[in-house]
C-alpha cells in the first residue's frame, strides 16, 4: 500500500446519532454534580467545625501588622516622672485654629521687664482692715463666754483662726465700699498656723511669690521649670508643709537643706494647723497669700498636684499687666454653672444633699444667676491656678471667699461652688475680678 499522510477524517453525526449517544454522557454529568454537592457539604462541615479559628486568623494578622508598625515607629513618650523636665507647648482651639494658651514674652524681652509702679486700677476698695480678737477681746476671752465659744466652734468651723463671723457680718462683708473691715483668718495669735520668725522674715522680703502647699502627707513636690535667668532672683517659690508632710517626704529621701530649700522651693513648716479637715487648712495659703506675704505685690498659687512650667514674670505680664487686670483664675474643666457643680458634689458624695441645698439656697437669695457663661467666659472656676495682684480689691474678694469655704458651717470646703460672679456693689463670688479680668489656665 502506497505511503500516504492522513490529513483529516470528517465524521458527520446525524440527529438520531446524537440522540442515541446522549445516554452515554449523562452519567458523567451526574457524577460531576454529585461530586460538587459532596465538596460543598464537606466545606460546610469544615466551616462549622473550624469557624472560631477562621475568625481568629484575621485578628492574629491584625496584631502582627500592628506589631510590625510599632517596631518601626519612634520610641514611646517618656513616663510621667521623666516628662516633668519637658516644656511641652500647651495650645487650645480658638475658632477652629489651634493657638498657644498663653502668648508669653521671650527671655530677651523679660530681661528688661520691670514690675509696674503702683496700681493702675481705679478700684472702689481703697483700704482693707482685718478683724481680730483685739477688736472684741472682752467678748471673746471672758470666762463667761469661753464654754459657749468652745461649743460653738465644735458645732461649726469657727475657731480662733477664723473668728466668729455672724450672718450679719457676712452680709456686711460682701458690700463694696472705699474702706472695708472683714474677717480674713489670723483672728487671734492663739488661732494656729504658726510660722517661725525666720520664715516670716523670708516671706516679708518677697515681692513676687509662687506658692503651693501639702498638708497631711500630701502630694509630691514638683520642681518649677521654664523660668528665665532674669526671673530667678526676683521670685520666691514657697511650699507650705506641716510636720506630717515633712516626715513623709523625709522618709522618701526628700530632705530640706541647711538653707531651708529643696531645689527652687523654700520649705516653710507650719505648726498648729487650725482645722481637722486638711482641705480647709489648704485654703489658708491658697486664698490668704496677702496675709502671709504682707509686702508682696503679686502672687501665683499652684495646686500641689501640678508642676509650674512657665516663667512667673511672663505669666504676670500676659494675664495681668497686658490686660490691665488684677485677678486671673483657671476655668473649670467639666462644668460651667454653680448649680451643676452642686449636683456633682452630691453625686460624688463630697457633701450631703441637705448641706449643698442650704448653700445654693443662700446663693439664690444673694442673686447669683444660673447662667453658664458670664462676660464670654465660664461662670465656674476650678481654681487650681490663681494669679493676682495683692491690692485691696482682690484681697477683699479673697477674704470673703475664704469665709465662704472656711468657717461658715453652712458653706463647706468645696471651692469650685463659690466662684461665680460679681456686680458693682456686692462681692458674692466671682470668676473674674473687676475692673478688668482674665481667666486662663
């Protein structure tokens, strides 16, 4: 047979042939469908059995991804203790723009900055005097009255430090006159809060003072930072301790030097604190700096839980001198209304509802409004920072404020619910002090 190449073979299949061939293909299709169904069932069984693992896998993957990111990121910020030496900028949002909380002068500008000569404020109060036991010596020291005073002091917070202010005297003390005579602590030499003669001489030499206190053990003492070299010799830093705090701090290795200093702070140990409640004892250096530093012209109070991180002279310039103000106080961070603060005090079990209601009722009678904001600012102060000029008008206010939170039995030791407002003829309680004012933290 001759050789040939097989090129193609064409086979035509008729419809009949196709119909006849169909049965031979159906078993294969059925087997494929059965296999598919079997595979789907196995998949369902696997998912039902291993679904926790399937859910866990994405979480593990996410953790691994975040871990890889952390390894490649910068080191975490330092702990609170090590951050005390950092001058972190503080900002706030103003109309959607982040700005510095305080626009302070730089070190060069502070070098030649001098304290203003005298007050520029046209205040109503020109002179303030303080009530003492010498005014009522016969009344308060006779044997006939000694037992009465003891019982009265036990029932209230009145004592020989505060004096025994009556409600009529309270009402009179709130009036703004050219000359005012008010209770303002240190009523009697036997009232407590004893300071050594050496410390008194030091305090009398201070013209600008930054102060804090820690009684009953208290908080740690944070060293101030951020001051310009030109301000170091112009500012006194004073921390008031009691003997309990002294022992506590010495046990932690914080020992007062021979110069009575720990770092920048002059430590003044107070004896015979007048109150059992340490919160009330803390109000004395907080509110009565004009009585503790009689020759000082300006004071800055900082709660002991905070560290002062700015130049004091620059703070005075920004908050008082630049704005022609006498008083600046930090706003409350959570609430804006004295009556809301009263509710919060009850909710936090700092006082009974009855105690708070008595106080708020009195303030309603005094005409204190329930506004959330006054003069564009919060109507409630938190008072962890107080910056003020030590002149008669601010001193008058601080005396009346102390009498509200200190001795009066119906007005307890919760400072935030005392600072709300003022008008032209009465000092009741205020955030801002006239004639001009500032409030910033």
